């Protein structure tokens, strides 16, 4: 085993969070029960905020960035995990309160590990990553609320991003009409290839609108927030629902209760970080069953860890399409 290895470490410099690739040793890692050799991670919007310093994601410093990992157990003090077990981790405070995935090795808590689903390779699991797994949680929320079986049109905002692309593919797999909201008209062919049946300019949703608008959507998945989510809710049909999981457009919700009390529209909040294992298992089972592997490959790019600084800036400025897998080992 190598004596040192590279990791993307966030530290404080002049009161600002700065990230740089640094050499670590096993002695530097936290004293958690399971040592994992990481082969792949992924790039998420939260990772971009953490690495660029545009969002204070790390709650303690120094902090290894990266909220997703796929790898193999090297050693374990937990009876639940053995050397050689293929594992993944999504969320659980990685890159916030727990050292994260952009490191050749990491020690993690046994309760944070999930067995690599047998239907996916490590690259595919990280192509899905937190963004795709969050999309699956959104689909489950809509399913449990009972709106997917009603048909009609479904809206996906932030459609060219990680959550959006997987959400489109999962909704389309059920034969549903999917409208993709994006600010990148050049991606129309790509989004239609994933299963979108219509494209909507995001500017039509991003400005303040009326409290109630013409009914368009049976439901949808929103990763943008702010006025976009408010307008989507104002356009949702009676009894419809939106699953909200992101705030790329803002954390505010400048709307009214009118859609909720006059049309019985539901806003379903979706958290992927501290999601219980039972729901995680349901989400991964959904992905194994419904996610077209060819479409997953179509929306995936693989890049080395050295490219993270540039890629982090690209994802927070809206230049990343689909999912980016980071090769670690």
C-alpha cells in the first residue's frame, strides 16, 4: 500500500475556504472503523460549491471534499464489512462533517456504507451518484403520493444537470410525457435523447408570476427552487405534486399558499444526505430496474481528479451537462 496518496483538501486561507490537491497518509485519515480504497467518485453541484469556495459546505476544516464514493473495503473493525466488499457511499455528511471521497483512501463509518448494487459497475454507480440517487428519491416521492399513475405532463427543471437528466430518463421509462426546462437550447437533442418530449426555456419560469396560473403539470422534479419552483407549483393541476431537492436558483420560496389550498397541490421535500437506508435501498432498486444503461452512458463523462478545480467552476456556472465521474484510483 502506498505511503502517501493525493486528496482534494479544503482548508482556510485568509478567512476563505480554499481547496487544493494535497498528499495525505493513512495516519492522517479519521479513526473510523472501515478503510476503503476509492476507485471513483462523482461531481455534484455541492462539490462545486465546496471546491470553489462559493458555498461553505465544509463545516470543519481541514476537510476532504467529495460527497460520493465507490470502492473496495481494505480492512474493517466492523463485523458488517469484510476486506474485498465492493461499497458505495452517498451523502451522510461527506465533505461537510465527515472526510469525503476525493482521496485514494478513506476511513468511513460502517453505517454509512451501502453495498455496490450488483447491477452496476463502480463507474455506473458514480455516474448515478448523489444526483441520480436523489432523482430516484424524487420519483419515489411522486410515486408514493400517487401522481405518476395519473399520466399527463411532468416538468423537470434544471433539466441538463445531474438530477434533471436522470429524472427525465426515469420518468420517460414509465412512458410519461416529460417537459425539460433548461437555459441551454443547444442541449435539446441531448434531452430528447433521454426521453424528454418537449423543451421549455427556463426564463419562462425564473421571473415572478401570478399566484395561480394555467394548469399544465401533473407533477415534476425541481432542483432549482426560488421563482422557478413557485411558478411550477402555480401551474400544477389539481391534486398534483412536485418533488423539490435543490436550490441552484436560490433558497427562497417567494410564493403563496394558493396552489396548495385551492388545488390541493403538494410540495414534497426530498433529502438525500441523511436519508435512511431502507429508502436508499428502494431508490437503488428503482435505478437498477428502470434506468436505461445506454442512456446512463450517454449522459456520463469520466475525468481525472486533477481536473476537479476547473470542473468545479464549470458546474457552479452551469456548464456541465449530465453526470461527471471522477477517477480516483
